[in-house]
C-alpha cells in the first residue's frame, strides 16, 4: 500500500470547506497528517469529528485511490454520515459511493458478514436483527409452542424460579447460557426446559429473527470459516479504516473488527475518549478499548477552563484538559441533608437566572443522574414524576403497543435522521402487526420491510401509494402535536384485509392499548420529564440519556448505585485520589465525567452537606463554590 502524504495546503483547503474560524492547531494538524495506524484520544468537545471530516475531505480529493481502493468509516450512530452529507456537499457524495463504505459497525457487520452467514447456515436472509424485538418474540414463541396463555402463567414463573430474564439467556454450542456462564437450573423439574429453550432459539433463528449479539456470533463464525477468502477482500478494498466513538465499542465488536482488519497491513485509526465509556445497564463492565500508540487532543472547544479543571480531576486517566477561556461562573455545589433534595431543582433554576443563562442563544438546561430510583436516593427523589421513556429516541425499538410507535421523536433524532426516522418506525409498526396476525410470505417467512413494500406494490399499487400519503400526513400531524392513532388503526385494518386477514386478539391488544393512547395525547410533566420554575425549563434525564450532548447548564444529581455516587469519589474531587480505586469508583467516575463535561457555561453538582463541610477547604482550592455563596440563602 502506498502511503499518502497530506500537506499544509491540503489542510488549509479543508479548513475553508469546513468554515473553520481559526486554523487547526498543531495537535489537530498532526492527527490529520498522520496516515499510520494510531489511536486518537480526544477530550469532550474537542471537535474530533471535525478533525476526522478534514481528513476525509483530503482523501476524497485524492480519489480514485490506487487500484480503485476506498476508505471505510465506522461509527455507532448515523451522526457522522449526516455530517458528511450536510457539511461536505459534492465531496460527501464521493465518500458515500463505492468503493468507500461509511456506516455503523452494526450495519457493516450485518451487510458483509452476518447476513451472508445467516443465508449460509439457515438458508434465509434475516428478517429482524434487533435485540428488543428478538426478546419480545422469544416470549411469544415460547408461549405459542408450549401452549401457555400468558407470560405470568408460564415463562415468567420459570424465569423467576431461576433468577433469570430473557435478555440473559442465550444458546451457544448447543448449550443454554445465562450471561457468560452455563445455565444452572435451580430445580430438578426445570431441567426439562433445557430442550424447550433450545427449540425456541432454533425456531427464531430459522425464521431469520436475531439479536444483535447473535448477528456478531454468526459473523465471527463465518469469518473464522472463510478468513482466508474474506480478509484479503477487506484489506484490498479498504487501505484506510477510521472508527469514531471507539469508547462505545463492546468487546465482541472490537474482537471482530480486529479479525477483519489487520493494522499491520492497512491504516486503522480509532477516535474516542475511554473516559466516556459508560454502558446502558447497571452492570460493571470493563472498557473494551485501551488506547495504545496514542495521539491526543487535550483542549475542549465546548466549555470554559473552570469546568475543564474540575472535570479533569474525576477522570480515571486525566487528560490535563483545558477549555476555551476563563469564566466568572464557577462550578457550584448544591448541598443537601438527610436525602432531602426536593429544593435542588429550584436552586438550580435560580442559579441559571442569576447568571442570565436563559438569554443564551441555545438555552438548554438539564439535570441528570445515574439511577432513576433507589430506596435511599434516586432521580425520583429530586423529581418524583420522572419517567424515563425511551420511545422518543429509540427509533427501531420493538414496542408493546402501537401508540408508542406514533409518539413524537426527539429533536436530536430528527436532526440526525430526518423524516426517515418516522417512516422506518411506521413500517416497523406495520410489520409487527403482520407478525402478530401470523401473516407470512409464500415461503413461510415473516415479512421484512423490502418484501412487504414489494408485495404491496405488486398486488395493490393504489394502496401502496395511498399508504405513503397517509404516512407523510401522520408525520406532519405528530410534529404539530396531533393524535394520529385513529388514522393509523384504520390503515392497519385495511392492510390486514388486503392480506386476507382480520385482527386477532394479539393485534387488537397491540393497537388498542389505553395507556399508550394516553401517552400520545398527554402533555404532562410525567411523560416529558420537564421541571418548570419562573419560565426556566429543565429537562430531567439519566446520564446515559445525554451522552454526546451539549448543554448550556448541567446539574449532576448524586444518586445511590451501591454507594453515593459523589461521596464515593470525593477524593478525586479534591485532587487526592486513593492509590487503589474503591468498589464501583470507576463506574462512578465515568458517569460523573460524562455528566460534568456536558455544559458550556454552568456546572452544578449535588453533594451531602456533611461531605461538603468535611472537605470544604480542599473543594474551594479546586475552584468549587457552595450555592449559598451565590444566592445567599439556603432555600
């Protein structure tokens, strides 16, 4: 592989295309010019994606590469793809065309490995690759095969007896596993479920319904069997591979990518921040990515130096981070006593008003915590109406009722995916209805998006185009706060009728759920998680829910996850970390780090009053100020 050279003139051209107000500094230029395999560790708000885009612009200008080779860019979301489309114009279209590949890790694995593997081993193309959808179908299939009337009467009781849930059960090498360990049945009578569980897994696999993890397992098996044929194909097509948000990569993803791409034969650059490696469940997980041969970006373009200094203290491996400038707004601690935190959000709102942040161009204010609920202290102690509903952001999820498919999507999702996010959701609702009705193709398979649309168009073109008009109108109505449930119900009935079917009990339960209908029409704080005070709106969320976001002001609310999440890492707050991490300290540090690096202007953290008093001088030396010094009261 011939090594490309990137010049300063190339970088200046990229700066003009990206409208960079100030030229890239040395750290960023070194990364853009580097063409060998390296890990790029960048602090929050450093603009690492912009640096990557600059490199892609330069590579696009050199295309076609030698022997018509391309580049591969892998992400965890579609953000990078959208940025390429939005910011690069004609060059973006070059990068999005063959022989290049730009997409998510999951889509790459599905396209080149999992789907071919499924065709080889099961004789069909997957209908669904989605963990939530698989788990829901697993329960339904189990009940169907073994004649249980419902979850409560059958499978749930079995799971309760064995302290397991569906998401933990898997089939590997013809053995049932719970997590990473072989399943241990607690009762002799339950051992008969071994064969039953295996039959359900095989039934779903033969129908082309897979979990994400199963897709990776199939891909790994397929790659191992055909590595001599596949690896040269990838290496010859992609001399340059870039992976963004590497800290979100799981162990199974990283192991597979390491097998696909040989960093000694091609250039692989992995961008991310291991300090932000937090996961979507409560389990303790080791970070899969440990950077080596690093290049770094240690200055943030998001927040001021006051925030940078205190946030750097609670990094597991500090960046020696700096911000854009010094600020008159200090990081603030809001103290509480005896787990009484009912006034905290009001204090946060008053601090926002004190610094006139409501007049900022983007006045986004959020209060976030690690745990939704806990007997001692959870987010619900601060805001009792908190109800974390992921239907606003989970575009491709499998939901139990139609109305959730028809809920208004989060603005960030629409910014990234546009109206396609709604369209895909609507089609998923239709496909779920067909599955619930037991409608299959002539080959006995459940309908996928492509087969459904093709069949409908071929058999009833009028309904095909009429459906699309209805879906477009539904998007407009949802965006203006209207309830589209009655329209969509009628559409589903018409589609079922066209497929020669009437709604069964499962379909009726899916489309008529009363609670879900209330979800669509309600504008209460319960469902929107918004705290209001004197015109200030503060959104309540989990820390996981605000990853990658930027706020004007952020409140990190202490909760309990085994220990108090701030008290447990107080040594880091004061710059005196213990030689050995306490139990769960790493989890608490990474959660706090993500929360504390969201705001541009104001950072607040809640802390026990007794802890603050004990470490008051040390906290003040680090730049922390008690809220009472600003507001001059203890309301």
